[in-house]
C-alpha cells in the first residue's frame, strides 16, 4: 500500500487543464450512468462552526475507487489555519483491499472543486469575460479564480469578503499571481452588478446575492452551499436563471442552493434543471447567447474525488513518489 503526503502531492499534482479534463470526464461518466455514488454522509459540529463529510463513488471499469473524509472548520482562520482539511483512501474494486492513503490535508479537494468551477464556466460563462467577481477570500476563492483563468481570459477581479483585511491580502496576492487587476469592493452587490462571471465561496447561512442585482449575460457559480443550513443565493436567483445547472440534481435538492428554492416553491421538480454532466457529455447545450443568465449550483460529488485521487495515484506511482508499505504480520508478546 502506498502513502502519499501533502508536500509530495503538491509537488506533482497541479491545478491545470489535465486535472480539469479528468474531473470533466468524471461528470460525463456520471451522466452516462457509469458511476455508483451514494449520498454524502456528514456530521455537523455547530458549536465549533465545523463539519466533516464522507464522499465516495465507484466509476465502472476503474480498478480503484476513493473514499474521502473532508472537514471544514470555518473559525480556523482565527488560528492561522486553513478551513479545509482531510484525506482520501483508494480501495481496490476487485478485492476491497486498501491500495493507497493520500494524506493531502484537503489539497486534492481544493483542486477538484476548482476544476468543477472551471468546467461550469467553460460551458456557461460568456466566451469573452472582462471582469470576474469573487465573494469570499479563503483558499477556495483563490483556487476558483486560478482554475477560471485556464478556461477564460479576464483582466479584472472584484472581491468582497466580510474581513476587509483578508480581502486586501487576497487582492495583493492574486494580482501578483495572475497579472490582473484585483480590486476590493465594499459589498456583494457591487461585485454582482459589475461582473460578467461571479463565484461565491462562503459558508454563510443567509443569502448574500439578491435576484434584483442580476443582469443579462451574468454567470454565477455557487459552491459554498453544501449543507441544508447554508445558502449564498436568494432563492429567486435560481428562478431568474435562463439555465439552472447542478453538479448532481438529487444532491443539490437536499444540500445546495436548489434545496432552498424547492422548499420555497420558487423552483419546482418540473423546472428545467440541468446536470453538469449533461453539458460535458454534450447531451444539453450550455450558454447559447450573451444575454442569458446562468447559475451553477455545486455541492461537490464523490465522482470528483475518485477522479482526482486516481489521477494523483497514477502520477505519483509513475514518479516513484510516496512510501510503499508492505503488509507484515505483527506478533504481540506479553
């Protein structure tokens, strides 16, 4: 069995077009019924502002599948720690024997989540994007914009976060990294009204985007709501969308922005809701003109985890990285 550590994984596994394509293939297989994916298991630690999720998926004809344990503890920034953490285990699909432990501390989750955001924008954003809006200034806000830069060229980023200091730090860092203007603004409304594409990356429980701010040509990728109590978009936002897309409809109806719109009966089960895999498989067209308003609700799927874990495993083994732990019989003596 192999053990791979975070520094090794960061050295060899990058957020690039290859990683995005791997995750896109996973969504296509999900749409084509080539994936077994159970509901997410989650435990909430409300008194600590934290949660732990367990996600998994078996992709048919693959020799391994991933089980991921990921945590989000959203007060960690006060301790100088990232909010996300976790690990993945790869299991043999033939024997059930563990094949690898990926001690990534949430890094691979960051990569695969950002990849999904890039895929959403690839099919739903306008071809020519000038200004990108970001709500939130944590690690995923950084990963999402890095990923978006791989599929859309843009020259300006507007960022809003509850912490002005974190927003300023984000602007400074991302401006240097991407070579674009990054400006801190004082409200989510300014972000939405002045952006072509908006990405929301927060764990908030009250909507921060209102339907009245939407404008023709806008695309929104909302990836912060992955639990029943979270909500970034006013439910009417989903009703205003010309194309409403989910990573997995059934899952979003339970955990995502769609959950709130359905509960308020602003969107119904009969509404035309598209799954991301229907776009990647070309079953359904994405954006059709520059006037449409599009929204993608991302809750994070097990197929993304298996896709990125298998990609990481193959890349690491190819480079002889990691520890190869041989099975040994241990005898305990009194």
